[in-house]
C-alpha cells in the first residue's frame, strides 16, 4: 500500500510532517511518498539526525507550496500546478498511490480532490467526516463539519449514507445508528432544511437503507447516542470546534487543579493512568485527521497545526480508509442516495 503525504502542507511543515511520516514508516507496513521541495525535505532529515531515507519512504519533488491565502478554487489546478498538494493529488488520481494525507489548506484540498481525483459518480458534494470522541461507542462519525456551509435536504441524506458506510467499514459497526443534529428530538423541530431532511432520512430508515434514530440534540452527542451524526457544514463545524475547545479547556483546568498543592500532586500521581486515558480520548492528535467522503480515493485532511504524532495517526487512518473501500460502497448504493420526485412531495408534507 502506498500513501502520499503532502510534506509542505500545514503550520509545522516540513519538520513535523516528515517526522510523522518517518514514525509511520517504522510502525506500519506501507510505502510513503513525500511530495514537496526536495532540498527542504532532505534538510529536515538532517535536522532529525537521519542520514538516509528508510527503504519504504521516497521523495517526489514539487517546486510550489499552496499557502492559506491562495484561492482554494484555483490553487491546485491553475495557480500552483507543481505544488506538493497538486502533485500528490495527481499521484492519487493516476493510481500511483492508494491514499493521501495533507495538513494544508482545507479549501484547496477539497477543491483539488473534487477536480483532480473526482467525486464518486452521483455524489453531489464531498463532505468532511471527523470522529468525535465518545466513551460508549468508540467515537461518533460526524458529517459534515465545514466542507459545505450551505446544504439541501438531499445533501444531508447523502451525508447520512456516506457516514453510515464509513462507520460500517472503518469502525466495523454492522448497522450504525444515524442521528440528525437538531434543536429538539421532535421531527417537527428545526429549520425547513432539517425538517425536510428528517423526512427523507425517516423514509430511508423505513426502507431499511439506514438505521435512522431521529433528531439528536447537541448535549447528547458526547454520550454516543448515535454512531453517525448528520448536519450541514456550518453547524457541524461550530459543534466540532466547541468540542475541541472544551476538551482543551477541561484538560488545562485539570492540570492547574492538580498542581495546586502537595496533596493534589499526589492525587495526580495516583490518577495518572486514568488522566492519560482521558487525555488520549479527547486529543485530536490520536485521530490524526478527517476523512473526505465522496471522493473516488481516500483523502485524509490533517489539522493545520498537526505535530508528528498527529501526522502518524493520520497516515494510520489513511491505511484504514484504504482497506475499508468506502468509495465502492457509496458507488454501489448511489441510487438510494438520490431524492426522487415522490420523496420531494413527502419531505414537504404533501404526501
């Protein structure tokens, strides 16, 4: 299996990206292709004390770098065709790599993956599907969290299917429970978008296509009441960032609390293993990245501030995504993911 890694993408590139790739190369049975400025990558290897590349790591030169201020719509295809991101996406498209990891611009990666690698035929929009940490079900797949700020009911229906296939194939959940993020449990709650989406998901559930459990309020998400949580990208991004911020706040306050006195420091030592387990659960570094669903080949978006450990985790996630073959599942079921004329009437309350 070959994983292409954008060595120049992210706030800490190329040092942390290369370091994380080397960690993954030692731990996983994969070949890694680092795309980027060769001289910068070689200089980074020297900084890390590595005189030679491992046999399962290679460098593919790319003279340009996609910056955060570049226009996402044109950065990959027109503005910077020889960027590390562009070269990586073309490798993926041509079948020279099985999956790609990048911590670069989310917009550019989404646009590039759509235009270069292409969506699965019939998928309206690709979506971002991170894993929210929950104690009871090993994490909840959330779709979407920012790729699509404005959505239609049909998009939310497709997100539900894609998230369900991803949870089934990557998390090995036979019949994932799918919930719709909303302001109340009743199906009449929410905006017209969410009321119509609820009806479409309800119908898909009655047909046995998805295991739809209804609306889910934000306060219940972290209890793991569903395996897949569906929302538009704007709302989903706010929830995701709120969860991340609360996790950082909670761990910072705990750390300060255990440093207050000699007795609290003793308590911290006693609880060390439990605290480390909690930290691991809420850490985005453990997951590493967010899968981009709906693209023909696996693309993993790592956080822009990713360190080496997070990149290692993102590469591990790319391996799982490749083995899961979620794109094939989506392609096989695409006809059930489209809104028919009869569905539109039912969703609008005409039936």
